[in-house]
C-alpha cells in the first residue's frame, strides 16, 4: 500500500516520461504512459482496496473484506479524507456484528471525517443509534435517528428507523429481555 503522496509523485514521473516519449516521436508510448499516469491518479482518489472491500461486503464476505482492509496499515497516511471516512465506515459495519464499543469508535470517526453519499452517512448514523439504544443512551439515539431520517431522502431506511423508534419506546428491561 503506497502513501497517497507517493502515488502523485509516481504519476508525475510517468507523465514526464510520456512527454519525453512525445519529443522522441514515440507517440504510441507517450499515449500509453499518459493512460498509466491517469490510472495512478485515479487510485489516488478512489482507493482500490476500499473498492474491493465494498465488493466483498456486497457478497456478504465479511471476513474477506476485513482481510482487505487490514492491508491498509496506516489509513491516515495512505488515504485521502473521504477514503479514510469510508475505511472507518466499513470497519465499523463489520465490527458492529461482534464488538459494539470498537464499532462505535469507527462509526463516529467515519461521521466526523465525512462520507460522500448521504445514504452512507444515514446508515452510519443508524448504526450509531442502534449502539446508543443498546447502551441505554436514549437522548443520543433519538437525535441520531432524527438525523438519519433527514439524510434518508429515498426512504430506504424507513422500516429500520421505525423499528429503532419502537425499540426506544420500550423500557431497558424489555430491551434486555428481547435480546436474549
């Protein structure tokens, strides 16, 4: 995994080589090198590991997606801000199955860094609301649910929001009984 700035340096060097190829009348080589430089710049803005992890999640392969994300050793230096947000979002979604405390940490970091799509942000806040409900933080959960409802413009999370609000109205003892 290359540092995000190293990718730009590599793209610059490839572009310089392409210009040199044009001056040597090797037009085909120059065009090919420009295409390669474009691919390197594309990986600066769209990280290939995060895209592959999304595809793994789509196939319900949580373990495979987690292995891919573990290849990113230091997300802060390897990814731009939005990519780091999605890294934390994916980690939080996967950890929400097993470790709520760690999942909450990753999801809060993802919301803080920002996500490109409102639907992803709504999903992150919905998961945070679920964690807040399970920890008995009713006011925080209500706030997160109202923010989720505002972000969910297509109404895709309508049923989940209604289910969470119904869970909020129950007492903590009933929530505990329902979990077991």
